[in-house]
C-alpha cells in the first residue's frame, strides 16, 4: 500500500483544472449574550448535557451549573448540578446574589449551599399523566428543600421550626417578589417537603405564591 498522503498538502487537481476546496475549520461556538451575562454575574457554567430534550421538553439557551460566585468572592454550591434555561438561571442567580445576603446576614448567617435541588425534567406537572407539561420540562423551574449556612446549619424550608421561622418568612417574601410561581408546604401534596420556583408567564402578570411558613 502507498504511504498515507500528508494532510497539509494542497488539494489535488480534478478534471477541468479546478481543485477541490479545502474544508473550512469548525468555528468555536460563541456564548449567547445571556450566557455571557451569567458568567459576568458569577455563574460558573459546566458543559451542558448533549441531550436536553426536544419538542415540548426542549430548553432555550440551556446552562448547566453547580456553583455561583457571590459578590464577596465566596461560592454557593448546589448539592447537584442543574440544567435550566439561561434566562431562568439569571433569576436564580439574582435571588442568591442580590436578595439573600441581606436576609441571611440579618439572621447572623451566611449562605454557602443549596440542598435538594432539581432542574430540568421532561415530565408533566407533579408527574401526573395527562397533566400539562411542567415548567421543569423547559428548564424554567428549580426545586429546593433547604439552605446550607457557613456554620454547618441547614435551614429546612418545610416543616415547623420556631427558631428559623423569621428567616423563612423573609425568604418567602423575597421569593414571591422575584418568581412568578412559588409552591411549598401548604400548596399541595407534591410540594409538602420542598420549594418549587419558576418564571411561568401568565396573563396580566399574575403570580402564584403558595408557601405556608410554620
């Protein structure tokens, strides 16, 4: 067999005097404006899964992350990586960086982690067959069961706890001001042990805030 032709040689001429055009090198993907803003605001993106769903479960401009750098330089770590739409990720990032430091500081705490998180999931609402598609299916929602503080404490968002009630009431107020849907304890059986946050668009800007703080 003849030796393999070096790849850097010029294309061979073809009948008619024209040479075959050399293939153009692939251009690296350029991050969207949203992803650039996410990075500028402290979001630390990871490689997104190659399969983010299709059809009704497709995510527009997905981003996968597990850590967010706060304004003072420390990081807030999720207990597992989540994939959501970039637009929704910016809302989560804004809540963590802009709203929560003051709330946690008022209770002599510092946020370092999120517990029981969940992002993209191709399923109907509450996992019930025949129900409308969940906001999780398009990466427009986050589930959360607790907050981890710097001193090791975990503030559980469901259940009765007199010691953390003022903190959870402040968290409820801030979450309901930022997100269009907040479902937690007291809303239904599917959210009795965790918080659901999303940015579902409704007519006339209607919001739902159903989280009973005990």
